[in-house]
């Protein structure tokens, strides 16, 4: 005789599901409190959750698998799923196996630790946002409760009282990246932050940081560096290279002599050292070559003939660390300007020297459109060299020529700051 298959009315829980799993005649469980059905699979240690909606008859939508999504998580998530379907009947009814926001954050943090596609500084800043801000504020929040309202109450509104809006936005951006990655990799079935933007929380405009270094400061900078070169040649050279070529602090501190071709007049920066992960080739003008020859001679006079332009003193065969490089800026900049200010200084002057903005993008190793790449394919190196030659000639008039003098002779008087607008015209 064939056994009659049954649907039981119960108070749904994991214990009840396990209790009735031993009876193969029971195929479904329902709970009169909720529009929910549990259906056993052929392997009765597993099952599936289904949401039942009545619209011209019963309509079933699968919500999740059990035990991936336990009964408690399914029941807690039910109001969110119902609200989602009320707003859009065609929306997914799925529920995720993770219970807390912290589980998603911890998963992404573990991925970051081994993600070699990102720079060390990018990984560090994202991990810092997760550990210092996101986990303390949202770690214990049920995943089904994450939305714009809870995000505002638990994270954004508290942070904006203590931190700059730009930092708050950067932390929110990290959170959105986390959930975007989780959705793409099917770790979650619905992204609760889809469509959420920083403008939902405040209408205040994030003002760009003002320039802390302007063209009028260059004369004094070069004069100070000229004085400091004899006692701190490596520190001064780091700053000079960043000023003269608008390179980033990391790609500058990692520079190797084998990639500096003085005779050919080229500085090659390999993709692994750049933020964009693209090889970067910079022309070396006669001024840059003269300065680097002076620095190389100084290193050899001190008995150093190693690989790096900026070797670490405590770690043989290694370059200075990122923190040591920043310490140079803290010391020589006296807190008045940063490495980013120095990098921004050059392109702010290039425009006044008649350097095309597209050439500036080439020099900064920014991404180009397909049309821009085609335009510069045959003449890219020529236009870069012309731009840097114009820039370094202007710097010579501000005192850069004194830093190229191997004798280290001091100037009788300091040059007068020149406005780059119309210079050489």
C-alpha cells in the first residue's frame, strides 16, 4: 500500500524540522503564523523554504535552502521579503545564509588580505575602514535589517559628527564595494545597498581640498632643498623627483637605478609599482639627468652602489618603507603640505605653461580613452618630453639649476618667483 503524503501544521523551528525528517510520509511543514512552507528534499537532511502569496490563487516563491538558512533567520527575514514583494511582485524572495552584516564584512576582509590586484595602501585603507568603522557600527546588525535607515542611524550620522564628510563617504564607498562583491560572487542574493548613495544622508557638498602649495612657493622650496641636500640627500631627492615628474610617493620610493637610464634620458616605472598597474615611461630632461648624476655620485661617495635610489637603512637590500617616506614629508614639509599636495603642484602649473590637459594625463599615468590612446600612439613620448622640458626650464628659473650643480655652490641671491602664465610666450 502506498503511504499517504502529508503536510503538517507546526510552529516552525530547526528542532521541529529535524524531528519530522525521520518520517518519509511528511513532505511539507506549514506554520499558521506565516505565509511560509518548508518542503523536504529526497535527502531529508535538507529542504527548502517557500514563500506563499495569494493573488488569484496561491503563488509559491522559493526563498532559501535549509539548513543553509536556519528557521530563525528565515522567520526574521520574512518581513523584509514581504515588503520587497509588496513593492515589486516580480522581485526575488530569496534570503541569504549569513545572519549578520559582520559576516559579510569578515568575508571581504579575508579576501582583501590576499588580493594582490590591489595596492598595499588600497588594501590597508579598506581594511582600516572595515575594522575601525564598519564592524563596530554594523557588525552585529542582522543582515535582513540593513537598509538606508539603519545605515544612517548606526553609521553615517554618528560618523559625520566626528569626521569629515569626505572620510564618511569613503567608508560608505567601502561598504558598497563589499556588498557589490558579495552579490557578484553569489554570497548574497540581494544587495540591500543597491541604489543607496551618500546624497541620501546629507545634502552638504564635499568641498575639494584647497591647494596648500602654489607656484609662488616653488622658489622657497627649492632654496630649502638646496640647503638640505648636503645633510639629507635622499630625502631631498625624493621630493625633487616628485616635484619634477609628478610621481606618486610609492612609485618614487620604489625607484631602482636599473630603471633610470641617464644616457637614454628615460625613467621606467614598472606596472607593479604604479597605482594604475600600468607601465609608465617618463622622459628625463637634461636638468633631471644632471640632478640624478649628482645624487648618484653622492651615494657612491658614501659607499652605496645598491639597487634602490632610496635604500632603507635598517633593512639591507630594501627600499624605504611607505611610513618612512611619509616621515620625510612630515619633517621637511613641517606639516604645511603633504605628498599629495606636492604631486598636485606640477599639473596645476602645467596648464599655465601651455601643456595640454591630455599630455598631463599621459604624464600622470591616468587612464586614456580609446580615442586619446590612438591620438598619442605615435607621438606620446615626444609630447611628454616637450612638456617636461618646458616645466623644468621654468623650475630652473625658480632655482632648480642650483640643485644640479655638483659643486654644491650656494647662490648669492634667491631667484624671484615667476608667474607661469605666459612664461616662454
